[in-house]
């Protein structure tokens, strides 16, 4: 598990052995697992962000476009 991004609003973790990305919206307590074509596009955009110096606001705004996919409630153990 590798943390790709962590802000006050979002948490993004990649799972190299599984080939997917978990995206968590901290404000709603919901998350989702991205894989396949969605994951590929997501990774490409995140790599573009990493190549520059984006603001937290711009990355969080991008991640907000995925909110409709975040349907799993996050449970703390």
C-alpha cells in the first residue's frame, strides 16, 4: 500500500499487487476502489499533477469529480 495523496478532504492509496487505487472522501466518510480504465485515467492525471506544483485545492477539485463513485461507507476499526 502506497499513499499517493493525503489532504484534509481526500486520501488516495494505491495497491501495487492488486492493481487498483482506493479513493476516500474524508468529509463524507465514503470511499471507492478504482480499477481498469478509470484507474488508468486517474493515474495519468495524478502523474500530471505530480510533475507540476498543483495547489491542494486544484487536486481536491479534481478528486471531487469522482465523488459519485464513492459509495462504500468507511468504517474505523
